[in-house]
C-alpha cells in the first residue's frame, strides 16, 4: 500500500493486517540496500522509423542472473528500522518499570550508529534528511531514557544540531506524521533534560508547525483522521487518549502493524497482546524490528508484479506459480493481511485473476464506494499509490455483473486525474508519469512490450520506501532485475532486426513490393507480432503472424481498391482449386503475385505447422484464406451494388472480413500445444476468434467512419444511423457500438482466463487476448494502422531503439 503525505509518496502498508499462522515465503531482515549506477545506452537518432543496431551491454550473463534471482525470489527482506527499534527500546518492563523490557534493542542501537552520529538507512539520500533527524532523535531518546550510551547521545545530538534546518525545509520529503512526531519528540527531549544544540526560536518554530498541522487535521471529521492521529500517536504523548488508540488494535496485538505505535502505547498503558506482539517480533528478527510487520503478502506480490512488468516473468514461471498458489490459499481463507489493506487486496486480486486463478470481485465491493477510501488513513493522506492499484484492478472486468469494478474504475480514475497536477507541482514527476501512463493506456489498450519498455526506462534501482521512516522491502536486488530485463529486451530486439531483414527479402522474393495499390505495412506487421509474441522462443510464431498480416493487408487493399471484379473472382477461383498448375489461369499479373504469395507462404507455413502438430493442417489454413476472400467479396458487392445490409448481416460478415482468421489461427499451431481437430471445432475456439474479431471490426468502424463514408462504404456506425430511421445520431451510434466493444472484450478476457471446462490451451487463449490489446492500441485515437505516422514512435520503441536507462533515485518504487 502507498501513502502520500504533503509532498511525499510512500509505498507500504499501515492499516489492517493481522497475521495468521500460515506458511509464507521466508522473511529476513537486512541493514542496507545496494545502490547501483546503470549505464545509459545511446539510441540511434533519426527521422521516423529507425535502423536497428546491436548494443553490447556489459552485464552478467542472463543464466547467472536468473539463477541468482530464483534463489532470492521466495524470500522477503525487510530492512531493520532504527526508528521503530528505538521506540521498542523505550518500553519498560511491566513488573519493574525502572528497567527496559527489551535491552537487546538498546545494544543494537549502540552498535548501529553511523560515523556522522546519525541512525537510519546508511548513506541516506539528501532528500531523506528529515527521516534521519527523526530516527536519530528517537535513538537518542531511547538511550537517554535508560541513561546509557552517553557518547552516542552526544554524537547524535551533534548530528541533529548540524542538520536541524532541514527539519524546517518544506521542499524536502517528510516521513508520514513528521510534522507531529518530530516536534513531539523534541518535547520529550526537553522533558528528559537533554541539552539540544538548537536555538529556542527553531524549537518554537517546530512546535508551531505541529500546532498548525494538528489544526489542519482537526478541521476534518472523518474516521480517517482518527486513525491517522492514532497511527502517529507517539508524537502526541500524554495529550493522546491511549484507550481510544487501543481501539485500533489488530488481532496480532499491534496497532496498525507498526512496532513504533505499539511500543509508544506500551509506554503509557499496559496491554498484554501488544507486549506479546513486540516480543514475537524480536524472537523472529533478533535485536531489531522492521518498520511494519506483517507485510509478507504485500511485499512478495510487489516483487511478482515488478517481474511481470519488467517482461521477464517467463523465466520464473515455476517460482511465480508457487508464490501465487500460496497467495490464493490465503485469499480463500479471507486472510486479514489481504482483506484489511486496500492496496494488498487490489494487487492480489489483479495478479491472481490475470494468472488464471478464480477470484471474485466481491472482495473489492467495499472499495467501490469512494467514501470508504476517504474515511481511511489512505484517504486522509491522499494515497495515490493505493488508488492506482485499485484503478488497475478495476480494469480486469470479465462480466457485466461486476458493477463494483465499474464504480471503482470511475472514482479512482477521477481521483488520479485530479491529483496529477498537484503532485507534479510538488516535484513528484516520476510517480506522476506512472499514473499518467496508466490513465492514457489502460492495460487492455496497450501492448506488453511497450509496457515493459516504459517500466524498464523508469525503473528505480534504489528501492527506498517511506512510512514513518525509510526502509527497503524486497527479496531481490533491483540491480539484478534491471540487468536481466535490459539483456532480455535487447536480445529480443536484435532478433527482430534479423526477422525484419528476412521479411524484407520475403516481400521482394514474392514481388509484393510491385503491387502499387498495396500498403507496405511489413514493419507495422512485425511490430504487432513482436509486441505481442516478444520472446526469442516465439520466433516461428512471430514470423507466421507477421507474414500472414502482410498478406491479409494486401488482400484487403486488393478487394477494396486494387482489383477489378474479374480479378477478385479469379483469385477466389484459384484459391478454391489451390493445388495444380495455374500459370494459364491468371487473368492479370496482380492476381498472379497475390495468389502466388498466399499459395507459397501458406504451403510453407502449413508444412512447418503440420510437423509441429503431427497432423496435416494445411487445408485448414487454405480454408481460412478462402473464408476471408468470400467475406471481402461480399463487401465489395455491397459497395458495387450500393446495397444496405442490416446490422446483423454486416456483423456476420464483418467479423470475418477483418482478416484475423488467417492471421491469428495459423499462429496458434506454432505456440507449442498440440491442437486436435476437436479443439479446432470446439465452440470455445470459435468464440475466442469471433469476440476478438468483433472488437477489432467495431473499433475499426468507429475510427474509420468518416474516411469510409467519403469512399462510399457503409460500416456499423453508418448502418446504426441508417436503420435508426433518423432517430439515431452519430454520437448515439458510437456509444452503442462502444458498449458492444466493452462487453465483447470482457467476455474475451473471461474466456482467456477461464480454466474450468476450457479445451483451448492457455497459451493459445492468451494470443486472442493479446491481439485484442493490439487492436485497442491501434485504434485508441484514430486508425493507427492506416496512418503513416500514428504508430511510428511505438514501432521504434519495440523494433529499433536500444533501450535507455539512467540511474534514478526515488523514495518509492
């Protein structure tokens, strides 16, 4: 879960989540995180589409990286929190309050002071000075509380005095509650008799900041305000009603899973469950504690999400499945660590659903109402990270009955748009860019490889996150993930360059470049294939998809404007005969080129597919081309005779004439699974094909309505208007068609994710869904496939430009 406070984003979980005694990935605690400087790769500059060039990346071999990541993947590392450990150290022994309950924490504090006198994550970034000040003051208070470590106290106070001006700098990132907690700790220090090396004016100014913040917070009457003030209660001391605070106690005994808040409560009132919570942490972690616990599920889900978004999940499919199997068992048990936290629940829902687990959106029902969010701590802090997770979850709708996802998508997208400008002003461009990208490109309107590239280029190696203090939480070194993603992306891209050369040779060999009527779209076709089937092992499937896309484009142009009725009939007749010597049967050179290219390519791909499938499939490929030609012929006749079909007649023919049959269906034979005749004939197989084709046809019609109208063609938009007898406007027709697109896309995703009763292999179903995403991207603004410029930057990003990364520091990832 993420929290935003004033001008900072934090990525963590503070609400809800009692810990059940179940098996989860092993958890260990670390003291620091490694920083890395990655090399910036130069792109080949130019105009329009660019030439590819290989880029040598000086990084470890992919196999070494993969093995190391596999070893790390089941683990969850939480950095030790000096801040929280200090508060735990201040808890008195219940029977003898003059003694510390956890003296081992005091020893840890003494052993972990930095050379500059501070405590906290070593080598803290300048923007985290406030965190270092708060953490150092907490450690000083703990030592002073028990009158030990006099020299450590002196050095700590010197650090505070030397950097105190940063506490008053509004431009620096503030940990959650800093404006309340830090002044509160200054008050404790004064009460303890510490000689603070700070002017009274500066101390009074900090007290003024606290009073102003409390006044601002008091103006709100939400439950979120009450929870927030309880969460930062260590800064309020005796003025806080600690019995009211204990109403937020979780089943595991903690307050908000926060050791510091829980420990602060125990310095004022005794609570056996709270004390047992802290004891259990020290039994697990030794002499220090993390800043939040438990957080196993959220942390490991973030790692899985990170791996998927980097485009390297296929290397860890076994490990990811094991992790998600465990998460699913927790989901079925209504685990509190999932259900009580919005971000964790949304992330678990999305990852489980998109990986084929049967999860109900009912779990998100309570989040469908925006008031639930605004009455939470997350809402009080305007936590964009949590809302972004809710928004992403809302896009995985698979049924018209999932109205909660519509509600969730509506309020979350509105909230994110409203917050974008505010947070850009506060210097949060990195996260704002992520939000802006997510809003511009819903996951069903983007292609995986473009998402991978965007995520890699904006990936933060330093995985610092902030709640009341900064910490790191990951089982994997981000440097390893980034290096593997870079190597993988550039390896794939080098293959695309070789495939493009082969494709250009194939076009020339088949004389397709001599067809003056035809759009030369081989680069766009390869882009569509590479962005959909991007892995090196998918090369055969990628080339089948690309070649058939090129042929289908040419065929579309031939039936639209390049061929006469005689030529079209000649082509269909030749295809019906297929085998044999047709040299004397071509009525024109155009027919000869088109037919010969389809004939030779289909026979070649058919032979390869037949070998993989262990049965002959060439006849099936021929039938696909023949069905397409007949559908295109019917449309040509409608134009020639000025016929006006009904909407149903148009769609029954139109989903075939879109040409996805010869493009997608032959490719399925190259994906690995054997597809029997029964699978090919199963209604599920046909429904997948029909649904993606309906989406594509209607998207094409909406974006091509004006252009096709000028060419004298009818499409679904114009037919809705015509058959509306003057009562249907263009806007109404488009809204009705968009509704059909949405429902078809949702049903397509349902079928693609369905396991029970499914006969079509998962890899094949995924291709239908990925092609739907490609179609939505091409038609997101206008007809991107026909436009000569619309998709140029996307093509360059996938095919040509070496990926560029820079060393980015951020307190959130």
